[in-house]
C-alpha cells in the first residue's frame, strides 16, 4: 500500500526519486553500521558463556573503525595475561 503511494508520487513528482534514493541509502548504511556495532568485541550478549570477551583479543586487533595514527601491527601486549 505504501509502496504504491510512493511510486505514484514519484511518477507525479520526478524530483522525489533522488531524495528517496538517498534516504534509502542512508537508512541502509545506518543499519549496517548498527549491525557492526552490535557484533563488536565489547558488546556482551551472553554473560554466562564469556563475561569478558575483550580479554581474548590480540593486541594487534584493530577495534576502531578508522585508526589514523595508531599502527596496530606493531603493538605489543603490556601487563600480565589473565
């Protein structure tokens, strides 16, 4: 029902087509980023299985989306291993 209304309005006003495209593109990108955040190592979904999964990460694991000044390949673990 809503799709038919949108298509009818897009035929009536062709200037809406780019706007609808970029709205869908933004919603898709936001959804994918939210999915990426939900799968990150510091989000715990099951506390009984592994309450602190971030302790199992290698020090060279790049957990940031974009690391500009940090080179994760040359990092070494500091402190004791728990």
